[in-house]
């Protein structure tokens, strides 16, 4: 548990330098890419 708290603290310190808009746009971009990857494999289960 202690290692997880240290990792979370380091992540929090690193994220403080970025504006909230950048964090939001980055998260949105990552989720949009994941959505596209999911959409690309939508028919894989029906082919077999």
C-alpha cells in the first residue's frame, strides 16, 4: 500500500504542471482512440 501511495504522489506532482484543459483534451483523445480500436474489431466475433 505504501508503494501505491508513493506512486500516486509522484503522479500528482507531475500532473500539477499541466493546465486542466490539456489534461481533459488528452483524456478525451485517448478515449476516442480506444473507441476507434473497439469499433475496428466489432465484427471479429461474428466471422468465426
